[in-house]
């Protein structure tokens, strides 16, 4: 039953994400090794959307390490467990909770022993800033902890880059790039070297704009219509080389039509949820969840109205326009 629920939810999320984003690009699938324990190390730019994209777009069923605060609500904890998320307690959660991490690492040890996969966002936090922050030692601890328990396994680190044309908007582009796997040296003394290797691997996969003059650099990239989700295009532009193709400017008509024909959902977001979002990194996540949960209900109500003898024709027209506006919606980069 748990497998059935996971598979069904994964399918629905995949459909939802492919509607929410105008395009999802996945590169480097050939770099995913088979029959090896894998620790996926990814950058973390967009809250819950990062693990959902990895879960639905890659041919893996990884477990995910996420901050324990997300498990406080019992319903949320149930859903997170269903999609194989494991809590990680930090000092800010209280020193008394740190010991609970042992259960999580015992679980990851078992997953790796069975040639499974675990995803960790090694930067330790999320940010809309388009560069790689220093990596924490969590993934090396996981790798060497598993090796200590099961010396016969051969874990590999798989770097995964996740990027967006617009973090806080729908109808943009999401890009996942899988790098080449990095073997784990069995000697724990090589942990620091492994961390640096993985950090460099991630920097080679994603756009990495230096902190110095960051706002000006990003504004210049966007002003010149460079694909801000493409490592190659951004690097070429910053080094003075020609870019392959410019990103076309997107008008706001499609976005306005989408809001008009989804007005109840837009109002729920605008007046009910948006004012309560304290961390802007969660903006995209909440927008997606509003659509994922409420859009099917909204469409179902419209379909029922289509059978009304008096205004059924209007309901059919409105429903068709809602679907057309969803397809026509496209947002600019940010």
C-alpha cells in the first residue's frame, strides 16, 4: 500500500510540475550509475520544489534529508514520510534533539547498504542566490558512517545541479543537470578532499555568480536576455564570448489571462497565503501547492456547472479559456 501511494503521488506531482513549469530540462541521465549506493548532493535554491523535481524527473526513488521543523505538523509529517523524507535536527532545534539524528543516519545506512539513493542539500540552507555556498559535512558523515557499518559497499557521490529561470514564478524553465559520480575513498581522513571535490563538481554544473557585485551582474545577465538557468550561456556571457541564443522577452498577456480565468485560486494566493509567507524562498512552493491541491477542485466545479441548463454554455467557455490560458501562460526570467 505504501508503494502504491508513493507511486501514485509521484505520478500526480510529475504531472503537476510539468503543468506548473513551461519546460523542464533534464541533462546527464547517462551519468546515473546502476547497482551502486548513491548519495545525491544538490544545490538548494527553491525550497520544496527542489526535492520534488528530483523525485519526479530522475529515474530514482531516493530518500531525502530535510529539516526537522517541517515534521511538526502530524499531517505534514505523514505526507513527508510517505514521500521518503527523513528529519534532520540542527542545533537551532535544541541540543536535546540532536541525538534523534542517529535514527535518521541508521536509516540512510540501511538504504545505502541496499544500493538505494539518498538526496542531501549539502549547503545546509536554501537561497535564491545563484551560486554555490560552502558545503556542510553531512554527506561525508553519511558516506563514512555507512562504510563503517558496511565496509563491503562502494558508495558514490552524485552531484545534481538544480536551476530555474524564475524562482518565484510559474510557467518558467526548470533545469536539472546530473554530473559524473565521484567515488568515496574508504579512508575517512579524505573527507575534506571529498567535500572540495563535490563542491567543485556542483560549481561546474550550475550558474555560479560571484558574491562581489552580484546584483549588478545578475541584472546585466537578465538585461542581455541570457538564459540564466544555463551554466554554459552565463559563463560565455561573463567571459565575453558570444551566447548561442537569447531568451525572448515574454509579454504579460498570457499571465494576466491565466489569473482572470483562475481568479478564485489567484485570490486565495494573493490574500490568503502570500501575506503569510515569511521566507521568500517558499514563494514558488506555495504557488505550486495552491495549484496542485485546489486547481482540480476548481476544474471539477466548472465541469459540474457545464451541465447546468441555464449557464452551461458559459461554464464550458470559461473552462476552455482556463485551460487555454494555462497553456499560453509564460513568465519572464528573474
